[in-house]
C-alpha cells in the first residue's frame, strides 16, 4: 500500500471507531452491580479501531515514497469464488437443512479454496467440527442454532 492509502484507510478506520463509540453511548447501562456492562464490548472494539487507524496513519506519515513499484500479487479468483460461495451456501441453507450440514459445506468449500488435496478428509473434519460446535453452542450454552434432520439425530449429547 502507498502512504496515501494508509492515510485514507487509517482515517476511515478512526472515524468508524469514533462512530461506534458514539453509538455505544445509546446503549443502556447494566445493573449497578455489573462490573462489565453491555457497553464494554462496543467500547473495546471502538478503542481497538481507533488504535489500529492511528497506527495506519502514523505508518503512512512515516513511509517514504518508494522509487520502484513492486508488482502487486494477482488475485486468486478461484479461491475467492469458493470462499464467497461457502458464505452464500451457508446463508441459503442454514434454515432449510440445519446448521451442521450448511456449516460443513461451508467449511469444506473454504478448505477447497486453500487448495488442500484431501477432500474426503476435509469433509470428515468439517462434519466433526460442526457437530462439536453445534453441541457446545446449542446444548452447552443454550443458543438456538438452525436445526435440521442431522441435528435431531444428535440428541445423545
């Protein structure tokens, strides 16, 4: 990136942090005995964004203009397409077929985008990981994840 890009992106990130901090002011505070209330996470993210933006701006101000332009790496369109397809498939299928199948397909497509050479192993790992995530989040934490026919079979946990 050029110094100008660092300055512009850094400034935008700082403005996003400020906007998030101002938006967090509208969040009601927790109970009086709460040490960590509902504003804590947004304020933490806002501070992080402002620090990151500040680092980009400082880096842009310190960077000297390079005399020789390096060729930028080309975009791997197949990998990017598989990543986007994984996200779209998850969003389209999660409510219809359930979390485990939709997330497994997404995981497998992401593994394909990294050009891994063992698709059967990747599919098995995807299913095992998504079953574990489903059990931990739905049964352990009590969160409602989309259920399908596979989730109804995972009642032994």
